[in-house]
C-alpha cells in the first residue's frame, strides 16, 4: 500500500521574532551595506544566467541561491491605489493583506510602494528579478531598483512569509524557499533539505517510538521540498496506518531543527514486510 499526503508547511505558526538568534546571528543591529549597483546595466549577471540555464529543478534552485549570495537583484517599485480618507479627513491605513496579483485597476492618486505576491499555496513572497527585461515582462509600469540579494532577503523576512520569487513572469521562475531566504539574510551557507546530510538523523530521532514504522528515507519531493518515505509494516489496518502517519506528521511538525531546515515536506507511506 502506498499513498501520498498533502505537503506540510512545517514552519506555520513561527513568528519573525523566532528567527532572531538563528545560527547565532541576531537580526537586531545588522548593518546594511551601501548599494553598489547604482551603475547597473540591468542585464542578468553571468552567475545567475548560468544558474537559470540548469535543467534540473533542484540543482537550479541551489545554484540560484548560490548566485544570490554575492549578486544583485532588481526589486520592483510600483504604483498602488491610494487608500482613501476617513470621514474626519485623515488618510486610511494601507491594507497589508492586499498583495499584487496583476490587477492594476483603480491606481488613481497612486504612490510608490514595494509589492508582494502570493505563491500558489497562498503565502506572501517578495518578487525579485534577474534583469530589467524580466521585470518589465512582469509589470511594464514597475520601476526597477537594483539591490544586493541579501538585502532583498532581509526585506522578505521582515515583510513577507520569508520567501523570494525570482523572475515571476518568465519561462523559468524560481521560488527561493524559506530556509534559503533566512540563510541569505544572515549571510550563511545553505544546503537544500534533500541534500542535507544531517536531516536523516533529525527525522529518525523525531519518529522514534512509532512502532508501525520500520524505516525512513528522505528524497526530493514531488509537491513539496522534501519527501519523507515512511516504511510501514505490511498488513496494517487502514485506521492504524492513518493513525501512524498522523503521529509521524505531528512529530515532524514539532521538531524545531526540522522547521529551520525544511520549507515543506510530504509524507509517503510504503508497506514493507518487516
């Protein structure tokens, strides 16, 4: 018996404050360096071009993150609708939950603002672009602002769900996962969860004590970043199998180290003869 379960967003419920001292590098007091790209020609940088040309999705994400460590991105600044006024004449607050979806209707009396986009699973991400061409393909009215990718990552942590989307309207668009954005913002190295040599130990420890499980294997996910293949005893009643998978899901979601290293995971139970 095999079966695939919905991806688990294992960082749900974390606050930005919880990121404060990750890897011993607090957010407070960090110094942002001056923007060195004032004379940027707007073309894709060579390292990023090479990363985006990779055909393997997982290796492409890894190479993109590596290019972002020392590279620049273009952040779009677009016009947004004026929020209007209250009866007493004061200006209404902007709604932080109104994210750009491509509909620019009603932008009279607009002012400049950075934007966020929604990912397919409903999370907020900061859109960044490798070139002026890719940015204008997404929004011809946007003003490109070149910044260090690490600075964009800091903004993504503070103002979105700690996600970056690179080249949103291009044929090759890359969602930079939350742990990678954290690493970029803190100027740390990042290893994809499916290539992390420490994760098997973490996952095995979290699942210890679930008697129905006889083994576990980690691999790249189909719908999520990481797939956890659960080897379960053959012949289990459906109810007991479901209960075991539910316990495994809860155990992994409660594992702090896993939450820091993995953006999302999917459980894949496979029956084996013990």
